[in-house]
């Protein structure tokens, strides 16, 4: 697909979003794993194993078309979005843990995302092109050059001039939102002849997957004796997927707008659902004294 959406807008939008992530990171964010190792391990296992398995079950149960099924699996394999940090802050989560998870997720996804995507392509056989033999290594490098390079640039800028990085944080975040909205609108317009059918088919699955992601991110860490602020952070990190990554893979790399529809639908649904989930999480359960002591520490 050689449209302006695929060749210019989408890669640029993803680069801006990931640059914003890099500007918010420091090297210490990667070292912070030692402070909450259990929360990090549990969240990464949920992200890499539980959610793709749950998503696979949903798309099979709902009988989605091959294109939408692969699109949902792309979304499930994508790392957390940068807005997870904002939601975590609003609802009393451990924002430092969020930043750490976002940073590590971006690196881990380099391995997990192509594995899950290739499995989905082989299993559902969407027929996106006779020459497409899956998400090949060269295509993976193409996408993650757009993912990791802007993050590294942002890290370097933050290290050299923290004041400048902090000043640029809000404008870049705003530009990221505008770019993502533009891409979602562009993808919807490109598939406008089929959009009603896609929304009817993919909408309920995307909504259920969003709710399931947020619930898994909260209750599994709680069952693993992770503190409530850390569980809220895990929930937002796992529940607010980076739909821009999924859409970039679908449109720019695999050359199919229809594969990007579930991510576009999810991108619209995730924010109000995450806000509602945050309100519920702040009111569910009580902290044990040990957790409060750990949070103060």
C-alpha cells in the first residue's frame, strides 16, 4: 500500500509518539526493575502470554474474519501506550513503575510481536498478498527502527538537557495525540465502504479485550501480592495498548488497512474504558498496612 497514510502519516505519527516516550525516560527507569521485580515480571508475563492467549480465544469465539482476527492479535502483541502513564497518575498508580514497564515493553516487543504476528498470519491466513510470507525479519527491523530510534533520541536529549526535554514533554504529547487521531481517521476513511461491517464485527471484541486487559493487569498482580498502586500501574500499562504500533505494522509493513481496523477501533474505545476502570480500581478493595508502608518507603 503506497498511500500517504502508509508512507508518511503513520510512520511519522509513530515516530512522534515514541519520541515523546523517550523524552520522558531516563536510564534509571530501566534500573528501577530492582525496586518492584515481582510487579515487573507479572506484568510482562500478562502482556506477553496471557493477553495474546485471551485475544486468540475471543477472536475464535466471535468468529472474526481472518483480517480482523490478525488485526486483533497484532493489537494484543503491541506494547503499552504512553498514555498509560497519564491514566496511572490520575488514578493513584505507581507512575515510576509505569514508565519502567513502558520502557521495557518497547524492547521486549521486538521479540514477542513478530512471533505472535507470524503465528496469527499462519493460523488465520488472511490472504493479504501472495508475496507475503509473514512478518519477516527485515520488516520487523523496519518497524522497530521507527519504534526504538526515536526512543533512543529522546533518551539522549533528556540526558543532555533535562530542562529542554521537560519543556518539550507536553507539546510532544499533544502532537502525539493529534497524530494518532489523524491516523485513525485516515484508516477509517480508507475503509469507509466496509467500516460499518467492521465496527459491528470488531467493536464488541475490541471492547471486551480492552476490559479484559485492564482487569487482568489489575487482578493478576493483586493475586501475586503486588501492592495496589503497582497493580493500578500494571493495569494501565497492559490495558492501554499502543495502537499506533499495531496500525504501523498493519498498514506500512503488511500493506493492509483492514488489518489496522481493530487497532483503530480500540484506540477510540480504550480511553473512556480506561478512565472508568481507573475510577473503579480506586474504590475496590483496601490497602493492607504492609502495602502502605511499602508505598511510603
